[in-house]
């Protein structure tokens, strides 16, 4: 297997983990909105809509960041390996951030 194929497989694995984390976070936002709807005298926060806006903004950042990094290389062959590295790094960073929020959410639910 060549480096490009290996990186694509690793990228796909990270992307799958990211999708799972995003689904968990989305489920939490729906639950949070439902809980807040039941509390009187509290303004609903609309966590789900905020989550969707945040994810859309992150997707734009993700694509633009790697586009910018690839612009340094022009049309060279290094783009075939550096693009996946860029995307993997950003996806991994996002996963760790989401997992940190998940730990905070679990702690909140236990209190």
C-alpha cells in the first residue's frame, strides 16, 4: 500500500470517529433543548441550532485551513499526502474538543 492510500484509510477512520462524536453531541443538544423547554422562567437556549451553526462554521474553517496550507505547495505532488495530514490533524483536534465537552456534559448530568 502506498502512502497516499494509507493516509486515505487513516483519514476515513478519523472521519468515522468524528461523525460518531458529532452525533453524540447533537443528541445532547436535542436533550438539552427539551430539558430547558420544561423549565419555567428560563429562556430556551436552542442548543441544537447553535450546534448546527457551530458545525457549519467548523466545516468552513476545516476546508479553508487546509486549502490555505495547500496553496503553499501549488499543484505539486506533495498535496496528495499533505492534504490528508492537514485534515487528520484538524479532525483529531475537533474530536478531542468534543470529547472534552462530553465529559463536562456527563458531569453536569450527574449533579
